[in-house]
C-alpha cells in the first residue's frame, strides 16, 4: 500500500485510505457541479484531495470515517500537495483492511499514558488540590484513554490529549527542580486540568474529531474546566473563595495567555506563567515533529504550519 508520507508531486498511485473529512461542494462554473472536498489519511499522515466527478449515487455512498480504495495523482496547488482522485470505491471485507490500521496514535500506549497521569495525581501532596483534580478527571473517565488534544492544531490523534499531558508533566518536573519557588502541586494540577474538558468540547471517534459539541461551541473547554473546578469544590465542601480553588481556576482560565486565543485573563501567578509556556512549548514542538514525520524524504521543507504563524520548517541535513 502507498503511504501518504511517501507521496510526491506527480505520483500516480492506488491504495486504501480513511476519509477523515468529506464535504460536498460546488464548482464556480455554469452550471455549478458537485465535487468532494476530502481529507484522506492513513497512519503516516494526511492529504487534501478533490474528487470532481461526483454523482448522486456517490453522495449516498461516501461519508467521513469511511474506508475507501483510491486511484489518484498527486499535484501541487498553492505550494501544497493535493490529490486529484480519478477513481474511488468503498473498501469491502474481502480487501482485508481494518479501520484501526489507518488511525494515527500517540507513540506511547494509552494505558501507560493514563497510568502516568494517575501516578502524578497520586503524588500531589495537598489533599484539597488532589481532591479537586480527581473529581474533574473522573468526569471524562475512559475518554482520557483515546481522545485527541485538538481537531487539527496539535496532538490531533488517538490518545493525543493524554500524550500532551504526560509530555507537559515531564517538562514541569524539570522546571520545578530548576525553579523550586514554583508550587509543584499547583503546576502539576494545572497541567492535568488545563485541557481536561476537551473530551466534552469535541465529538471524536478513534482520535478523529468530526465536530464540536453544543457546549464546546457555546462555552469552550477553558470555561467548562473552570466550571468543573467550582463543581468539584461544591461537591467536596471546599470553600469557593479558597486559594486552592481560585489558583486552579486561574491556571485554567489563563493558559492560552491572550483574549484572542481564548483566555479571559492573562497569567498572573508564577505557576500560571510556567503552565502557559510549557503548554506552548510542547504544542509547538509537536507541530514541528508531526510535520517532519509526515514529510516525504525527498522534500526539504514542510508545508506551512498554522500554529507557527504559517511558517514552514526546514529539515536540516546534519
């Protein structure tokens, strides 16, 4: 099978792929014609694709999260690779392919990631903070085992959210040793809670987000997580005006740093400053790593990365 990562400009190929996204659109011609705007993926990466000859039967046959066999040619459009699909059909049982073969996953087993997070929770020495964190984590329950951290931005794959948390906790462990004035309990708790509402913000299957929930669209994960801390405090009999509750809420509410990025307040505690930069460091480096991992060996530059101000990354030959 031809992996997406290996495709280069002008390649003609045949292979099985997952329809990560599929939308029926219309051309600008007269009369306009329907076409499929597709994001096809496999375990090595994803590519945008177009299928121009869409029939009424096609619109009743192909849907997101479907496995298909595609014949196509790779072209360059606006300095990015794009596939022109010439033939497409649904995969059948006789093809011997499974949906899980096409799912990208975190490089560490989900069960190990969740175990690490639970171990860090257990290491929190402040009982009040530990109680608040445990309550919020229990709200997402088994979803932490498989949910992505985002739809497209970073860690957008199976168990990506837990992987993001664990990588941030590793960075925080070093930072707390280097900067012992930081409250390690607060920082660890903030890392676990900062994106804890993502599983309720997004609708996902096998690590692929199809849409945002009503709560996700109207409230967003930041305010939802802050509300969960309030709920946890009320349930546990912890004073809502206590430093623990306010400090945890501030960590969550400020971790995006700016209002235009979704945070109603900016970081104003030492742990909030650390959390924001640890989050940004892990997210941005993951964007770079993912872009380089999916880059064909013949290419030197990645596509533009949205989270890096639309800059491409150069792969050095050193």
